[in-house]
């Protein structure tokens, strides 16, 4: 069964990507921030600059997704906890 990342099933069941040297399934994918036009049009250039710097690896996204969808953690408190534990990332993004 093909699965995608990020997704909590990968963390919950220890799935791993299969080696796919011929890229039959299309190779690796990317994730993107999605928002509406009103936000983009109303956001300051500084906010857009910061958002453009944010990068999270697949393992982190899988773990956060697992925490929310399996363990039913509150999203706001989980993000706050993650940010407190990853201040270096945050500082790099807001420089």
C-alpha cells in the first residue's frame, strides 16, 4: 500500500520508504505552506520572509502528526512545546 509523508502512520507503525531506484512512483515529494490570498496580500514582507525560511524535516512532521492524530495532543500546546525545544531553529528563521 503506497503511503505518503508526512503522515502519522509512518511513526505509529514504523513504516519506512522503499528503495525505488527507477522512481516509478515519482520520487520524493515536498510539502508547502498553504494559505489564502487575503493572508498573502495582507502580510508584511517580513512575515512572508520568515515563512519562506521555515523548514521541517519529514521525521519531525511525522512525529507532530502522530502527537496530534494518535495521542490527541492539543495542537497549540504541542507547537509551543516544540518551539521551546527548538529555539535554534526559530532563531534562524527570524534572523
